[in-house]
């Protein structure tokens, strides 16, 4: 057997740079490179290997969590067909990545994490940053990755790499099982040499097939659709990842079946397609909520049915409602007692479209859906209309960015009050134009994710919409965007605190407690003093961003024009009215204190009990 003597780290990089994926005859390298922060746990191993492999580019991040978000955003824009490696040292460098790993796994996005680990020999122990256990020596902080990884492994001997790496790729390239994958490599093992079989480093192509479900199940699904009077499609991220948007448009335009969209699925149809009812669930449009409540058949297309999608299991009120779930993941396919069509969304929709060539919904149902589409668009136009208030209205800010952006541009957001407003209001024009991380709703994702999106689509303008709360969580990847000449346009909306959770707190009778950025009041011992003097604009400028301040939406529009002429990351700062918001049309199950000294809490609990009665088990 022909062999090649390499360190474990060198062999890992050599293997990874020869991994390719292919779908529909299109082939590309699976890894675009590696993000990392080097420390004593990886500098002499993975760091050295990257140094001698410049064809596997290394990007320096400013925060380990952020680099995982960047990799995940890149992979999301690439429809999960390409991603990055993320490497860290041991200790805090590793545990900083856990949050990013959880976000990637929850959202079914492939990212490979290679944290350094303590010495496999155990001779030097405890090493700097080692978590010791009196119960076992076979544990480190890297075990924290186990519950948030789709595959986890620790390489204690060089030859273990030979069987571990193919498993890593199997999971990362699986459309059904993908998520964060963790390959923990002790720092001494990284630098250890071994005679690896040369065949390990040959080009390997992982084929992404378009699987089809059991034909009996498919026939039953066709029967159920034909028998339904008010069918509804709930379109999730799987629709977009599979490239099924065009066949979905063809199917629903012809049949008249209405479509609602989850956060991950928004963009499945253009906003002005007559069958598009827009956002579904807690942050849904009135039309989507109404039709979901009446639907006798719900076709889940690439969705995992989060509580926001199902309005905490109260969205689908028809006593005879049934479910058909089209999903590549068996786990998601069986949810809500559904008839499972396990397979590729695009391939299955093409088959359904062919078999339903003579099927249409009733004229009345089609007309109702189309009227709901246009009436909601009129509502959005009213929200978007320029009022030039100071402080600005958040809905109007969204409208200014949406209207100014072009069809191929991408908007990024993740947490706070913005996602709910964006879900309802943003007029999608391409399947990748609306990029929300809402599976984990991770504050701090926005700017790091914007960087990943820009790296995936360099010819698109990337508009990062971020609130002051998320900005303060993680903004330092502005520096990375400057370093890598990846221009972002960041619109920072300041409402002096956490307005989303503040609004929720107020609705639960707790007066927005702990959600304002204010000094502690010595008299009340509460955080209800004056506003904190945070200068976000100066902060962004200190990291190299070009900064523009806007007082109202008129000035914001001018700033957007100026930003487009700037060749580096630009931050537009604008203050928004915390008290004025876009209305919501559904409830969300957040437990309310059963007893309280506050009357407002007691009243909220009564409302909560009423809403709980609408929840159903879908068996």
C-alpha cells in the first residue's frame, strides 16, 4: 500500500480540500476554506497545516462563535452544497463555538468544527484551560459539543482519522442529517506523524441525489389532495435548499393552492405571486392565519413545524385537518401525524404536479386567496409610505431598505423585533433575498452572517438589519469584513434596549422589566435611570467602517444611495421609536406567572388560559 507521511493536521487538511459534491450534474469543492483563531491548542497542528496549504484559504475571525455563524450563513446561501471549516484552540476558544454549533444544527446547516483538545498522552495535565474531572480523565470541554452536533468524534490515535473523515463527510453532505459536525483533535495528536494511505487524499465526489418516497404513500397523497376543499402549503427552508421554487410556482399558479412561508421558507415564491399569502404563524399575515385556520389539508414542504409556524399548535383549527409532509428528513416527515413523503422536495413536487395536471381548487377559494394577497400588499404599501418621523418608525425603515435594494440583493437579520416585522413586510424577489436565522434566533448572528452571505454571493449587495441589542452582542466581524474587503451595508436601528422582549414583557404584565439600556436608579435600585450614553457610530468607525447617521427615513434613503458608492463596509445609524410597532395578529405560548402581586400579570394569565384552549394535538 502506497503511503504518505503527514501529521494528523496535515492529513486532515489534505483530505478536506479534495472533497467535492455534485447535484444535478453540477460539481464543486465542498469546503471554501477555514475560519479560525489560533491558540496553543491548534497553532502547531492545524495552524501549521493551513500555513503550508495556501490553496485552502485561512480567514482570521474575531470571535469563535461569530466564525461559525459566518460559515453557516455562507452554507445557507450556497443551498448547503458548500461550507467552511472552523478551528479553535482548547478551552474558551472551543466552548465559544458551541452556540454557533447549536444554531447550525437547529437550522440543518453543514459546518465542520475542529476544536483543539487536551493532550491525548495525559502526561502534561492539567494543561492551560483544561477542565479537570475527579470522576474521569476521558472528558474535556469539547464534550459540550456532543448534544449540538450531528456527528462528534475525538481522534486519539492518528489512524482513527482514516475512518473518521469519511463519516464527517457522510453527515455533512447528507441533506437529511446535516448540521454541525465536530472533530475534536488533541493538540499533541494534531502534530503527530503517520503513514497514511495515499488513496485517502484522492478526489472524492459526494453525490447529492433526489430521492423519492414510497409510491404507495405518494398515491395516497394525491388522493388526499384531490379530496381536499381547502388545501394549504406551508413552505419551509427545504423548498429553497432543494431548488424547488420554480416547480412550486408552476404547481400553485395552475392549481390555485395557496402557499404560506416560514422564516426559512420566505422567498419560496415572489411576494406578488397570487397564491402567496406570505408569512405563516405567530408573525404571520392575517390572510395566512385565516386560511391556515380553515385548511382541511396542510402540505408541509420542507418545514420542521416550529412553534412560531404552528402558533404554538393552534394555527390549524379545522377539526378534520390532515397533514402531508414532504421532507428529506424522516423525523420531520412524521410530525403532526402526517402522511410522510420522505424525499427531495423538488423531485416530489414535480411528480405531484404531473399527477395533478387536471386538478384545481374551487374558483371561490382561488379568488379569496388572491384577494388576501393583494389586500396585504396594500397594507405593506401603507406601512412603507414615507412619514419622516423622528425617531423613525421601524416598519418604514424596513420599507426604505426593501424598496432601495435590488432583486438579487440579500437582507440579513436574526433576532429582536425586526424578524417579526420583516417576516410580514419584506417583499421577497428571489429565493435567497430574505436571510433570517430564526431557528435559534441568535443575537449576534447578523453581522457575522452578513459576512458569510457576501462571501457566498460577492456580486450581491448585503443589507444587514440589526438592532442595538444584537449589535452589542457581536459586532466585531466588521473588522473581518474590512480585512477581507467584503463590503456590507449595515443598518443599525437603535431603540435603547431589547424592544422585542420588552414588548413581550409588557404584554405579560411585567412592564418591560430589564429590557432598557438605562443606569441603575439609586432610589429604586432598578434599571430605570437615564439612558446609557452608547455611541454606536463611533464604535463602528473605530473598527474601520464608513459611518453615516440618519435622523429620519428621508435621510436614510440618501444614506443608502451614498452607501452603495462606498467600497468598504458601511454602517447607517438610525434611531427608531420603541413604542410604535407593526401589529401582530396571533399569540405565542410563553408561560405567564400563575399568581402575582401585579394586577397586569393576573389579567395576562387569564388571557393566556383562554389562548391555551385553542391548542390542539395533531395525531
